């Protein structure tokens, strides 16, 4: 298992979605099923897309910083810092 590749993919997925391209992020990085761990977002690809499209339209000038990226086995955790203006 390539932990660095897993971390890079997780960062790319989240960055693409956060910057307004959640459909492309899902197409490129998400498999058959998507389980969301944020209780404010539903499971599944469309719920992910809807959430990030809404966030992008409501906070166009937002920024994100990836503080930490931790990988173990097939799991990746991202610690981010977000700023909405």
C-alpha cells in the first residue's frame, strides 16, 4: 500500500471539491460507494457534490490550508484550516 499516494489523492480530492470542482473530484477519486463522516453531509456521491457546490456558491472567497495529513492502512485523515471571508 502506498501511503504517500493515498495522502496525495485525499488532498487532491478535498482541494478540488473545496475549490468548486466536486463533480470532477468524485469522477477522479471516488469509488462505487462514498461514506461521509461529517454528520452535516449525507452519504453518497451526490450528497458530497451538493454540499461542496453549495459551499462554493455561498463562500466563493474561502481558502483552505492542509495542516496535517495522516495515513495508516487504507485510511487517510486530513486536518485543515479554513477561512471564509
